[in-house]
C-alpha cells in the first residue's frame, strides 16, 4: 500500500522510479476522540512550507521513525488474524523513559511480516489504536531492493569500511537499488506527513535506512523539528567519497536540525565529508558543534546510547534466570567463563576471537581445562556468501580448538547458535569472569554495558550466586578499539582485534588480574553505565533538538533545489531580494547618490576565469559615472595596478584598492595612501612565516600585495589546509603582537594587512567628503559578496545615522547570495548585479523621445555643455 505522495518521484533520483501507487486510505488521525473510535480529519492541503496541519494536539508529541516498528508480529492459527505485541527489548520502546510522562510517542516504521493489501487498512487502524504505531507497507519487491539490496549490500558494508573492490567483496553500485531506497524513504516520509502536526511535533529518525527521509519532510515543512541518530559507524571521507550518491545522502542528513553519533570519530568523519564534498565549515558554539547550512545551523550531537537498567535488573530477578545461573555454575564448576555474544556477521570478529583463545591455550598450557569461552551466536540479520563463509570458518575453528585442547569432559569453546532468551543471556552475563567484544567494526554494541549491569547483580541474583550483599562486585572487559562503546569504557582492556597475540595477552591479563583491581574497574564502569542509561540518552537528545529548533520562527525560509538537492535557506525576516523596479524608483527621485561596488563575486562572477571587466560592464560603469548626480566607487581587495588598468576608460570612477589602503577619486587624481598604517616593515616578519607554511602545505601559495600578504589554501587538502590556516593564524598573531598589522582568516585564506584599513573606512571617508562638499547623500547603495563587505554595510548604517546629515538617505545595502548578512537586501549572483546596474544606468541615460519638431539654438547647446 504505497502512500499518496509517492506518485511524482521522477525528480528524486536518476531514472524512473517504479512505485505502485494505489488509491490511498483516509489520512490517519492524530488523536482518538473516543476510546476505540477514530475520528476522521481532513486530508492535508498543499503547503508553502511555513505551516500546515491541525493544532488540536495539546500535549507534547514525538514521532519516532525507524526501519522496523518495535513490535512482534504473528498470525493466530485459529482465527487467522494478525496478532501484535511490543518488543520489550527494542531501544525504541526504552527511549520513552527519557521523555515526560505527558509526552505521546508515535512510531512510524515497517512490520516484520508481509501484510496482504486487503488487510492493510484493518491492521493500520489496529496498530494505531493499540500501540500508537503507523505502519509503512512497502511492496515486497521494493522491500527487498531497499533493505536487503541497498541497505545491506551497499550501505552496510561501506559504513563498515568494506569497499566493493571485486564481486566477492560486496556489490557494486546499482542504480535500481538506489531508486528503491529513495522510494522507500519517500513512503516513510508520507506516513509521517499523515500524522504530523508540523508546528508542534518533534520527529526523530533512526539509522542509515532512512538518510534521505529528512529531505522529503523538510521540503514539505520548512520549520519541522527534525532530528536524526546514526546507530552505525560513519566511515572516513576516503571511504565515504567512493559512494556514487554521496552528496544526496549528505544533503539529506543536513536537512535535519540535529544529527547524533555514538562517538567523536564518527562525527569527525561526517564533518570531514561535509567539508571536502560540500565545502561546509563547522565551529563550536558554546560547546555545541554546528554547521552553517544556508543560514540554518545544523547541530552535531555526540553521545553513545545506553541500556535500560530496569529491564536488565528485572530479568535478573526472574526465577528462570536464577535457575539458569545455578545450571551454568554447575556446568562450568571449577572453570573461568569468558563470554562472547555476537551476531553472525563478518564484522563481529568471532573467528578472530577464537584464534586468540587458541593462541592463549597454546601459550599457556596451565589454562587448559580451567577456562572456557561461551560464544552465543545471534542469528544473522543479512544473507549472502560472506555470512555463510564467516559461519563456516567459525565452526571449523571451534572444532579444531576443541579437538586439540579439549578432552572427553572438557570443551574450551562452546558455540550456542540457537535463539537464546533475554533471561538466559542475563544468566551468562552474571556468571562470566570476563566478557570479550572483538568486532572489527561496530556502531555501538551494548553487550559490555549489559555485562556490567548483570555483574553488579540484584539481591535475588546474589542469592543464586551464593554471595552476600557486601561482597565486592567485579567484572573484566576486553573490547575492540573499533566499536562505539570503547571510548566510554576507560577501565576496559582495549585491543586491536586483528592482533591475535595482543588479544590473547589481554584475555590472560583479564582472568589473572587481582580482584581488587577488577573491583575498581567494575565500579568505574558501573557508575558510568548506570548514569548514562537509555533514558539519559533520549532526554539529552530531545533537549538538544529543542535547543537547535528554538530559532525556527525568528527567520524567513525559502526552499531551493530540485529533488534530493533540496534545502531550506533561513534568513532574517527583514532580508529580501532587491527589486530593480524598487531601487530604480528611489534612484530617479534622488539627486546626490553614493554607489559602492565590490569587484570579485559582485561585478564579476567568482568562478570566472577571465577576471577583467567585460565591455558591457565598462559601458555600464561609464554611464553611471558620467551622471553628475552620482559618486561611484569600486572597493576591492585587488591591487591598484590591476584595477587602474582595467577601468582606465572610466575617467570619473573612484577606486579603492587593497581594501582601501590605496584610494583614487578619479582617473585624473593621484593615488592616496592610508596614513593610518604607512609602516609596512611587518611584511619582512610575515613573509618568511608564510613561506614556511607554503612549503609544508601542498597546494597553497602566497599572494603579495603592496600593503598586504595573503596565504591561499583553496587548492590544498581541505582538512590539512584548514588545520594549517588555523596554525598560521595563531603563529602570525603571536609574532605580530606589537606590530601595526591585522591578521584575518577568510574563506580559504589568511590575510595580513595594516591596522585601520577596511572597506568600511572607505565608505565612511567618501560619505563624509560628500557632506563636507555640501552634497549630503540622499541615496546610498552598497553591493558586495564576502566578509570584508560586511564592514561596508555596517559603516554605511552608522555613518548615515550621523547628525551631520540633514535627513537620512535611502539605503540599499545588498549582499550577493542568500546568506546571513548585515545587509537588508540580497541578489542571487553577479548576473543579477549587472542587471540591476544596467537598470540604473538606463535611468541615468533615458532614451530621447521621438518628438516631431526639435529646435536647438547654439546658445542652449552651449549652456548645456557648461
């Protein structure tokens, strides 16, 4: 049963997406007005992105979206009806403990069973009424391509650092599987849209299955409160950049307000990808990492998920658990139990673990008969040749170890490959002297946390183990460096799972360590695990999401981009596009005009290879300059030589070069040099330092100006160049502490220029001269595209507020590109700037009307020249 919004997906991915679109059922309501009776609500209407939906929900609500709903599904053999029950082990159920008791949680996701189309409406209503769940019924073929195809055969291996170098090591990119992934994400998004109140509800999306879903929601609701948490690793940029659809997935995640990761490593890799592939920089804002994305701040959350303490402790108190504990104690009496619990997966390192145990027994013969590894193997979540190979290798290794080091009454390796209940696992946790997690790559892995809680015990468990309440609690962990929980377990023995000798030594250390040290390590771990449980994780994420969204309604929003390249531009409510008609009208009714124009990125496109002005631009500038009512200035960071040569034909054009260090009022006047900082001896200090960083940073170069030195790193490695720029900035600030020079960092540059020189001072100087000449401006226009132009905008606003001006002029401060700025207006690009200037030039030189009779006397002509 595909949702109503899945029909037009042509723009979403390359190629045609084949999604069956059946007539949609009625929109699912958000509330039940009478128990057992669901009231209908009107189907949603088209939205401009600012608001939509009914605001009838009075209490806080979270919409949790995941691949699978936290439900068990089975068909009753007697009634042939579907039966559902909550999956009490699901983290999606546990996270509710982090929310207020007044918070309503709605779940959106798929079921673990395929429901016939004729039963879907009935099942959907039943799940909404009884479990607050909204099912997404994916067609069978789409489900296979989406989950078993793109998710498990392409994203999962890549996110675990496995590249498809050959057909035997993962699948190559398949466009049809990507289209299925996009289609499935769209269906999930449609289900969210059916139940969301976008002004009030928070949406929390989980894991790599749904990484483009945020784009669909953001496209429909510009101000939706949207968070995402990735439960898997995020690979380094060298791995991730091999993904064909890398930009689409990054942009999908950036349409969220908050993105969560288990570790800083994963977050760092994501930020590096954003920098290298999208050119985005990040900064820490009051302890929170934020990415500026078209005026929106996308925050990054780093916090590993925790366990549900109550669920684990209650399992320890069950009679079945205590009975199992006694059984295990009897079975392994006189032996130390090492426990491993892993999915059958090529990334879990089970075979490496077995090899380490084999090496341990080989190097320490006295341990034979005294230790046993109990390896519980959970069923594989995926299928394929690699999983089968891992399974075969595990069984062959275990068999070999038992044959060599075992005896009739002793097997050093016990493989348990049948389904094991939660209670039985808790019993093994409670008995084990040591727990080992040896994954070669894993997102989080909560096995160590569960082990620590179970080793802490409960009164009933203590009785079963035969220990008193006052007895010291101990536990020992051997964990891989490559799993998400490793950084938070500082008392664990961390290992490289590929180093068999080191893992064997770690196991030996763990089982021979003194009880007092085991106790200290356990206590440290238990304090962390008990205070950072799943409720703490959910509560912290929810609070940060609220913080990330609090400025949503203080800005205006525009949606730009097609398909999966869609994003929202969020800017000040007073920020609007400068209309040519509007400014021309003001231009015509004023007589004392000041016009300030930046050059690169404003008059000439930033990406243009030819940097000199075109004949069209020169003609337009001449038209503006020849109008006696105008004072026109080009204010640029470029050298006076370049600007003077390029605009030689514009005799009345004023030029401020090198950010105003050099200034010329027209082509007949001499260049004036800023008297504020005539001392440039500091250049002799700066140039050797910059040369040092240039030699050490491939792709960087130095630009030498008469008044400034600029270090460019645009062509260097993004991460290394940025790191070197920060170091250079600190270095130069130290060596220039007592010099009349200013060090500034811009986009891909570090610039050193004289103190007291800025574009803002140029604007101030020109405006004050107009006032002193008895021509106070009644029209001021300033257009620029970068950070240095912000000084001009600010200076103009402060100067025109001066009491020296008889009346405030009309001000048009305009930035190029939709981005946060001190300017009130924006134009999209240099092409728009040229069009606007052409409009003003035309207003200065209107075409003469075709009058039938025109008589001009010599005297009138002479007067006009004078």
